[in-house]
C-alpha cells in the first residue's frame, strides 16, 4: 500500500485503527447497568440494547448463545440488568457493542420478572411434576452446601443417630460461582456415588437477590437431570426458589431436611413396637396354648396312660387266673383224674364204653390201666 | 434282650385264655404247653409293664 504521508503523522488503515481502538477498549472489563430493550434471541446470538432511565443513552450488547445458555437466566424487555464484558467495535460493520459474558437482573422488579419467566418456562416443560419418593431407611446422603455457614451444622446436629453416612461437598450457595459449583457437586455425586439414597442441597434463608443461584435454569436442569433423588432444604420467604420446585422433595430449612431424612426411619421406629407387640402377643398365645397343651398332657394324657397301664395289668391278672384254673396238672394234683379209652380219647359218656374194655386213668404222678368189670 | 411289646404280648396272652375256654377236650400236653407259654408271657409282661409304669411316674413327676 502506498500512502502519501508526512513522517510525523501516524496514518493507519481502518482495520489497524479499529484494532488499536479495540486494544484500548478491551483493556478494561466494565460492568454496566441499564434497562433492556430490543431483546433478540437467534441461533447464534443474543442481542439487546441497554439504556439509561434518566438520560438518553443506549448501549448495544451482544452475547454468544452458548454463553447466554450457560448463564441460565431469562431476560425480556424492561428488565434492569447488570452486564459485564468487553467493549468492542466489529470491524466488518464498524458497529460498537459490549460483548457481554455475564448478565444478571438488578432490583427486585427485575429479579421477580426473571423468576416468573423461568418459573413459567420450566413449568411448561414439566420440570415440577416429577417427584420421586425417597427410599425407606436412608443410610447414605450427599450434602451440598457452604462449609462456612451454620446450616451444615444444623443439618448434622439434627440427624438422628441411625448410622446415616454423609458425604459433604463444599459449594458456594450465593454469588456468581454458586450455580457452577452446586451443579458440579450434583454431577459429582451422580457420577462417583450413584448408590446415594439422596442428594441434599441446603442453605439458609435470604433475599431474592441472594437466592439467584436457586432461580437459575442451569441449576434447575441439573437437579432435574440427577438420577439420585434430590432434597432441597433451602430457606426462603415468599417466593419458593425454583430449584426447590424442581427437587423431588423440598423443605424450608436445613433442619427440616435432616428431619425428613430421619423420617425415612419412621416405619422402623413406629412400626417396630407394633411388630414387637405382635410377636409378644404371638409368643404369649404360644405359651397359653402350651399351658393348655401341658394341662391336657398332664391331666388327660397322664390319666389315660395310667388307666391303660391298669387295664393291661388287669388283663394279665385275669388271664393268669384262667390259666391257673385251666392248668391240667393243677386238677390232677387236686385229686382229679382223666380216663381215656384204649385209643387215648377222653371218656365223657358212659355209652361210649362197655364191659371188658381196657381204659387208662391219668393221675398226677402216673396212670392206671383197668378192665371194665361193671357199668352202672 | 429285646423288650416285649406289651400290646402284642397281651394279644398272645388273651389267645391262650381263649384257647382254654374254647377247648372241650383237654389235651394235657398241649394244655401244659399253653400254661408254660402263658406263664412266660405273664412274667415278661408284668416286668415290662412295671418298667413303663416307673418311666411314666418319672415323667409325671417332672411335668407336675
């Protein structure tokens, strides 16, 4: 390029000039507060104009869509926001804008507006309807909170001694790093400790502004994406933090979160005495039945056996008498005799013998053979 | 020595008694056999019954 210039003059091309200007501009990273107008959302960019309320002054703001999504905030015209970024002139258009990397609502009105916008959006997507039940007898939880606050101590002090294992991850619960740190902790627990019964996110109460992390889309979606049920124990006044609405169970204080975990053992605490009563009742009935059975054994059974023994003894005695009486030897010893004919048949009838027959008479100590001389 | 079974022993004993009551002509030798068999049974049964009775008394005492 041939330029007719004097040695003392600094002459730059447009591009060089804009590079120089941009170099100067980008040395600072200002924060600017203003009211949003002309908000536009495209596939690649988010743009809006920031203007002062009091004075006629406008500032074009541009942000990459991914950066905007990473912020997790809903914006619309009329909201007062604080943006941070680098001022820059786009060389191809010669347009000046603030390329922002951060944006946050300012003032209660804007905070509430952002809250309502996100609330409506996530409600339409159904993020508030999925509620998973916490398991019975919770034994292992992952707790996310700030180690600097008292809430962790409140939570731990109120956990009953059921041997519940607690893994704690420190995270900011307020400020610009809160969303990222809490989201990271949820991811960590899901990836490294999928066996956890619940992830518990706790913090104390605060203003709507201090609760911004819990009204952030990124964090809300991370809670919804958690495979482990999430318990939110976050203090609040009027507006329930949106993260609490997404969580499977929400209570308003860290102490209540501890009590909720404790209540998973209720079925054992309150159910066990009832079961114990039933067992005792059952055992009592066994003893009562046993007593009755014992009575039957001792009373009826023993009497029956005793009677049976007596009866058997009677039978033996009766048979013994019969045998004694029927004993042929006994009869012979008493002087009775048996008389048979020559064939050995007992003579019972006088008609079966005649004079001259030989008969045999059996005595106790021998026998006599005789010839019949006379029959009468 | 195998202990006599009381019930079957009693049945045998009653069969002997029946035999004597049923017989019209007394066969002395057979009658003697039955008497001897009966006497042995009676002795064994009485012994066994005594054992059972003693055992029963012990159990009864424990239960009471």
